[in-house]
């Protein structure tokens, strides 16, 4: 505290004590002191406090070559802005080495497939074993079901665009079969590729296939039962959330198939695609 402020406070306290003892003319003097105090307090608030110098430990960490390199490196998202076509972006993605463990385990990067100007873009979670082998998303059992769904919409795989949140197959312990869910940090690292794909394709609607796709694309972790059939949004583009085709392979009831089909009808309506009466009735008892 400054000595002037301390002095003013001391003086005021003395005034107040004197006032308590019944000595005058304090009402005026006290009001003056109070204003004086207010002004000093305001001045103290406005006076910038000295900033402590960074410690030697902080300085030496900031000067390490690794920290300097990180500071100088542009983010992946910024780097990807230079790619103006999907072919350019694909070429760069195929050489990505961001996740060492996935680089070591993958057969190849699975970039995406379809019409570079598609109105509808389907987004899955990550390549499985078949996709890793063939270099194309959704070619295994779940992929074949997705192809059927697309065809039921009156479209072909060549007319839509299909991609994944993760471009490499999540690694699995040696000798084990099946797939694992991509980790949050893997999805975060890979997301700029998908974002740039979406920027270049400019679809009128996205379809997020399953909870992991919704989480990877939008960071939305609510349950599928609350999200499915709803329109969400990614940078102004409507996103329909539906079940992953692998879920339908595990739950082959007509009611679950109908749910996914109703979601696709919503997409078709949003894009003014023709819908026949027969299509409207798919997976109902009237079909
Ligand atoms: N499941 C996905 O989410 N993506 C694929 O490419 C294949 C299966």
C-alpha cells in the first residue's frame, strides 16, 4: 500500500476516533477525508501492478528446440488449406505420419471415395480390416449394407461421398480380430483431414453413421437414442444422425431398419430427391 494512502487512512481513523469523543467540526472534515480516500483508492486500482519476471525454469523450457519448433509449426488445419482439390488432399493424406502407432500398423491410409461434388456425404468412424486392405471406406459387411441403403435412396456410391473420421485403421493387439473404437486423441489429430474434405466437397447434407462419427465430427457425446433421427449442424451444413450399418447387422429387426430408413427419408426430403410411395413404405408392414 502506498504511504499516501496509508496516511489518509490513518488520518481518517484519527478523525473518526475524535468524532466518537465528541470533538468537531468533524462532519465536514470526515466527508472531505472520505472523498480523498475514494480518490486514492481509485488511483491505487488504476496503478498497474508490476508483473513478476518469468522464472529461469520457465525461460529455459520456452527456449528448448522442441518448444520453438512447435511454436513455429502451423496447425494441421492451416497446412491443409493449401490443398484445393480432393486429389491433392488425398495425396497428402496418404503420406500422413501424425500417429506413429497407426502408421506402424496400417496397410494404407483410407482417404474417402465418391463424387467430389456430392450433395450427400456419409461419415463413418474408421476403416476396418477390409478397408485397410483395399484402401476404400465401407467395403466390408457394414459397407455392403451402406451401399444397399444408398441404392434404396435411388443413388449409387459414385453419386455420394463416403469418408471416415479416422483415416487409418485403429491398431489391434497382435493376433486379435475385430475392430476397436478410435480414441478421442486419434480423432482429434485426424479431424482436420475430414474437415478439409467437407470444405472441398461442400455437401448439402452430411449423414453421421453412429455415435463415434457424431463424437468425432461434432464432439457430441449424447446417447444415440437421443440423437438419432435429429438434424444437427456442422459449420452450417445439416447433419443427420443415424445408426451405423454395423449396428443394423447386429440388430436385424424390421423396427431398427425402419428407423434408419426414416432418417434417410428425411435426408431425401431435405435435398428434394424424388421419393416414391414404395420407398416411403420400406420396412413397414404395408411394404
Ligand atoms: N466402419 C466405418 O465406420 N468405416 C468404414 O470405413 C468401415 C466400417
